[in-house]
C-alpha cells in the first residue's frame, strides 16, 4: 500500500482506495442521516435554521458528508493494518478530525495541510457581497412591471437559466395536454442563479420580461424591509447551531463550524430567506394560491418555499415533483421524519415511475407517493432500436461537476478509441464550451452536441458519464453505460439500485474503456428495460390529474 494517503478533494486516490471509498459511502448514508437528525434534535432546529447547509443533507453543497467519507476511508484502512508516513488534507478543519483518528490507532503518520490559510475575513466578505447583490436586486426589480394574478392560481416552481424556457425546460408538453382554462391558471415562480456581477440582474430581468406568460417575480413583491430582515437573519441564524453530536466517537465540530462560517452573512442564505418572506407578501396582496408544484430536490431553496407557504397558506397543497433520475449519493433526496416535523417537506410526493418510489420512501415507508408524467423524458418512450444502424459514436455526457467532467474527457481521450469511433461531448446545461476548452484547448466546436440525445442514441456505441440522468435514458435505449470512477472520492453511479449491472460498467482507467469496445465485449447489452417502470407516459388524463388533483 502507498506510504501516503491523499484525502484532498483534488487529490488522487489509488484504484484500490477509490473502490473502497465507494463501497464505504454506500453504508455511510444512513449514518449521515441519523447524525443530522441528532444535530437537529440537539439544537432544536426550527424555522430559518432549516435553510442552512448543515441541516439540509445536500451532499453536493455541504462538506460534512464528503468529509465523513474520507475519514471513514482512513478509518477502514488503519483498522486493516495500513500505515502511512503522511496524510494529505486540504484544510485545517479536516485535519483536526484526522488527528483524533490517528491517535485512536496510535499512528505516527504526519498530517500535511496543503492550505493552511484561515480566512478571518470570510464573514466580512460574505456580508459585502450579500449587501451589494441584494441592493442591486432590489433596485433593478423596481423597474419591471409586476402583474397580480386574478382568481385562484397554480404556482409552478421553476428555475431560470440563460436562454431558458420557463415552462418547457422542466415540463415540456404540459401546455398541449391541458385545456386553456387550466393552463392559464398556472403561474411560474422562477428562481434565479446569482449573476457573476451585480449589474447582471439587468439582463436577467430584461430577458424574463420578454415572456408573455404568467410569471410571478418574487423580487418585485419584496420590500426594502424584507431585504434588511434577510441580511440581519443571515448573520444570526448560523449562531443558533451551538451543539455538535459526535460521530463514531469523534469530535467533528470543526467540520460543522466550517459549513456554518461559509453560510454566515452569505447571499445564498439571504435569497432563501427572501423566498420565505415572499409568501407573506403574496398573502398580503391577496394572491389565491390553490396548489403549489415544486421541483423537488429537498434543497434549502425548496425548504424556503415550504416554510413560507406553510406559514401563509396552510391549507394549500404543495406537490413535490421528482422530475429527474435520483442519485443515491444525494442522500437528501430521501425525506426524513425530522424534516416532516420541521415543516420542510411537500404535502404530496410525485415521481416519474414506480422505480423511484422506494427512493422517496427510504426513511419514511409510510409516505404516499404517486406516479406523475415524465415530462422531460417523453421522447424516450418513442425510441425504437434500429438494428441496421451503425453504432459509431462514443458519447460523453458531462455531469454538473467540472472536476468529474474533466476526468471523463481525460479518460476517454487517453484511450485508443479516437481513430475507431467519433467522439461527441454533451455538456451539462450549466457548462459552456469555452469553460471546457480552457482545460482542453484542442477540442473543436464540432466535438460538442446540444441536440436531444434521443436523436443520436441509434448511433451510439457507448455512453460515458457519471452523475447524470442521461445514463438512465441510455440504458432504456439499450446503450451500454460506462460510469467513470472518481479518483478523488466516492464514485457516483445513478444506476445503482435501479438497473442491474449488465447495463453498466465502472471504468477506472482508459484500459477499461478499451476493453468495453474490444471484440471480447462486442455485444454489450443483452437485455432490455421496461420503459413504463422508469418513465410514465404523458397523457391528457395523467397531466390533468397531476396538476389538479
């Protein structure tokens, strides 16, 4: 075994350790969920405290879960007799926990912290950014017309990205399935990603104002007092988490405090508080909201909506719609009883197919979960495999994480398949070609594809990806999936527990890709999946039931 273990997020693990941490992570999910439950109970978490990273179980946003996985890997290796001269960690907060573990095993390993810098002005910086962006948001929103809905409405939570379509990105085909009377009752409540610069709000509001559909901009209904309240609470709410449970007998308070400090005074917290406050203003202005449909991810922005709606519209149904393929790595997608007691869950749950019901029920078997139309995946149902089409494309579907995207591109382009197959790259919607080209200057614009993948799956020999809903689409279309293993931490495989391993292969090195495309693996997929189990059809009847039930 190596004489050094690199526990940094950017550090490279051995293939053996990469496999070990992935296996460890599978059993860690329940531990983590119970740990957050203990944290909630110890601090009697309520109200705005649910909007913090530490209480959310968002494994992509909080450092707690990732840190636990790395510590658990070290624990596992030490327990099995490993010895190291050095342990590399990135931050001081993780080194404190590693030191406790080394003492437990009487290990003489030296801890090397590659980033000793402690930002004593982090909160001050958070506040400055927060104030600037909040003031700019309040000022810009004053110049755009606000339209008050008349009569009872259905509020549809959605996200607005550049060049996005508010309704058709998440709910394509919805309009065609509903009568005009029902569809006209739907009002979009868009959430904006913070622009890079404060004046970016101008472009966002200008683009959104061009839509002729029913749109409620929460920002237009917020008062300057709401902004002052949000700024004040962003500083106070983190201080209410004072008690820290132990995990595996270790004091992990340094990790929790790190998350709290990154939240304190931040714009991220303020925007969620503003979302919560907006429902007070909707109520004051006489909005009649009969139903709220939330794009359910159980993130802090979702919780802000639930808190505000439950407080001001207690009789209104909140429908949480899981309209994407859930990743088991994202632990927070499975709700818990302590979240229900905290008032930060929808009143009804909907998934795209029976295959995902157990994900929602994992910690609450008593939950009623209904199946709703798979709006974003309706095209998959129309796919018919043409056996005469030549499969000469290797498709790279990049996930949200840029680090993982870089790993995928490097792995494929270091293999020997470039001269045998055409390689196409499908960027994640949040990524730009320019950003990817910064890491891979030799890539050309023709190497990228933005069309619907269903249009090219006929010609795809192998899909290479990691944490992306595209892998399920590929499996349904009988395209074998190569999940690129992370060499920086746990490997995220969205197909685990949903389809058997004949449809996918974990690839750690370029040789694994070469083997998949060798003569030995000529027929990658022998079975087919029942599309009805994963993606419910979109019909007038079930679309109406989902919207109006």
